[in-house]
């Protein structure tokens, strides 16, 4: 891996804790494997909860002088971090593809996407405005100021090893907080490379630490038990989100949660079918189906069902499966063996309940964690895939007749992150967008992620929003000052 990079030192086998690059005190490490080939590409320190406490204490010390800087000075450091991420985009992308498996073109896109949050929050650092309120008595003056919440901790998943970190750490640092991140144990190399560049950009020692650990549950607990922690931000499964929320209750830690989804993708009779197919490919198969905003259930109105299915099949069969490092690959491997098992279980369940395979349907000839992109028709609400996120290249097509009925089906889930629909009638577009119980609605588009808009879910998909001018609020506290004059 190092031999492919302009900056081989961006592959870090130490981790940044309390301002120093270290090994675990225990000497323990764990392996990072390439999901396309199964070989070990690096070993990183396996830290203990003692090192978690050191990192939090250092962040608590470092945050005070950091918050005391003029906002523009914090902004300049973040801006420099953004510039370094973009300067080393290719190296960061190669590291990501090696540990995560996504095609290199997607990895490059993710680096730019992650960096865009750093750029955005470098700018927002300067716009943490308060307010003045006319007093309630002649001698009272009321001012509202916003201050950094304190030490923030984050836990992130493997599907976006850079961007999920960037959109938490950047607003926290912009606001004047310290931050301790625990990246996924499957993809810590991207986090470590980001930390190296953050240090080069001038992020002060101790302000930002990275906890590499194979024991996520212990780290999560240690985060919630440390008295200096005031904010917990998590992206991952709803199941783990519930555990963390319960643990955070003891110290009443403010939480942001980006949890699972079960995105419906609806194609109405009046949709532009070619655009709908393009959107479905982008939103179902990006990252090989492993995103929390991937279409999980594709509903197609009866009048265009067969036409859509035929075009969709052609587009899916044109996808190129392979090692993400190879030219032209559009679909990489799944992240780990249990991800393949999950796709298979959703497929088998669907087939046992009357679904029919239109294309794909089995492990790919490449073996390992490669699976054929699969479409089934005749999907119904009795199938597992209608309630559970597949997180893989499995696209079930449901047929519907009536608008109210499809809205009811789309909303019949505990989740509420992203949804998508294709239609052209203006009145229908407006009504359907309002009726869908989701935090994000894509209308005639399958791609909705951008740093300028608020990303987040309703219902059991989460709490809080990331990105946009709202994304910094999670790292701020409001203080109301009542002055008698
Ligand atoms: P996924 O299914 O996407 O892997 P998880 O929710 O299991 O989602 O993982 C997301 C992140 O949560 C990872 O960094 C993982 O290590 C971490 N994690 C898993 N279990 C726990 C736990 N009990 N407490 C805290 N973090 C956890």
C-alpha cells in the first residue's frame, strides 16, 4: 500500500492520542484487511480504556485555549486542513479503497465530500451568532450567546471512513470543542491519515485524538462514563445507537445519532423512466449498497413497472464488479463476510415468499466478498427486506397502483432517514414530498448528500442534523444573560 502513495507516511500504524503518535501501552495491535483481496494491509494499536481517558483529559485541556482564539484563527486552521485533504486527495482515496473496498473513483469523491465539510465549517466558525431580545422590564437587557459545549466524542462506521468523521470533527473544532474519535475497527487508516493532516494544519496537540480499538463496546462505555464528555455523536446502526443513548443518559450527555434507514424509492407513472433508472443505480448501488441512504425498497407504479424493470436490468448488468483499485470498477466487494450473509438471507427470504430473480442472485465468480448485483420482482411487504435494511447490492421491485397506498407503505417503517421519488406532476410532487415521513426527500434525484444541506433522520433513524448552518448547533450551548441596568 505504501508504495502506491506520494506520501507513504499517511499510512499510520501509530495513533494520535493526547498530542503524541503512540502504540498501545499494552503493545496490542489489530489487523486491517483489504476486503477485495483478504490480505492484511496494516496493524494499528489496540488501545485500552486508560488511553481513552488520557485522550479525553487532553481534549479537555486543549479546548479552552482553542475556544479562546478569535473565530477566524480557528477558521484558518480548518481551512488549512481542508487544503491538505484536497492536496492529498489521491493518497487518501487509495488508502480508503485499500481498507474499505469502494471503487477508487468513489473514494476520490468521498475525500472531496469529506473535505467539503471541513471547508464549510471553517466558514461557519465565524458565523456563530447570538441574539438580543427586548427586555421584559424597563431595566432588563437580554442577550443570548452561544458557547462550545465542551469535549465531544464520536463513533463512526466503515462505509464512509472519511466523510463521517469530517462532518463531526469539523463543526466541533469550528465551535471551539475538543474531539475524540473512535473510527470503525474495519477502517481506521483513513481516520489516522486525516489526523496526520489535521496536525500539519495546526490543530493543537491534544485537541483531537483517534482511538483505534477492537473493543468498540468498551470504548463506547468509557466515552459515556468520563465526566468531561458533554457531547456524543454517533453514526451507525440503530441497535448500537440505542445502547449509546441509554449509556449517555447517566451523565445526560447531549447526543446526535445518524442511524439506520430503510429508504423507499418510488417511481410514479409520470416519471422520466431513464432519469429514474439513473437515480436508482446511483442510490441503490453506490458503495455497493452500503450506505444508510441507499434505496432499500423500490416501488414502481403498475403502468410503468415492466418498462422500468427492463431498463433497470440493462443498467445493472452494465455495472463492472471488481477490485476497487482496478480501472473502470463500479462495484467493489462487500465489507466483510457477514455482509454477504445478510444479502443472501434477504434474497432467500424474498424467493421463499414469491419473488423472482430478474438478474444476479448469487455470489460473484470473483469469490470472497463479491456478490452479483441482484434485482428481484414481485416483492411484497411480507418480506424481510421491507422492514430491514439490506446494506448490499439487492434491489427488490414492489408494484403499486395508488398514490395514497404507496405513501402508506413507504411510511410503514420505524425508520425515517432518506426517501426518493420520481414524478412530474407538480401537485403530486408537492403532496408526496410533504407526506413522506423522512428527514431527507430526493425528488427526481437519487443523490442528496451535500455539506450545504441538513442531513439527518426522523423516527428511529436519528437525532440532530449534520452539515449546513444547522450542523454546528449540536456542538454549541445557548446561554441567556439577563442584565439589570
Ligand atoms: P455497522 O453495522 O455499520 O457496522 P455498527 O453500529 O455496528 O454499524 O458500527 C458503527 C460503529 O459503532 C463502529 O465504529 C463500531 O465499532 C461501533 N460499535 C459497535 N458496537 C458498539 C457498542 N456496543 N458501543 C459503542 N460502539 C459500538
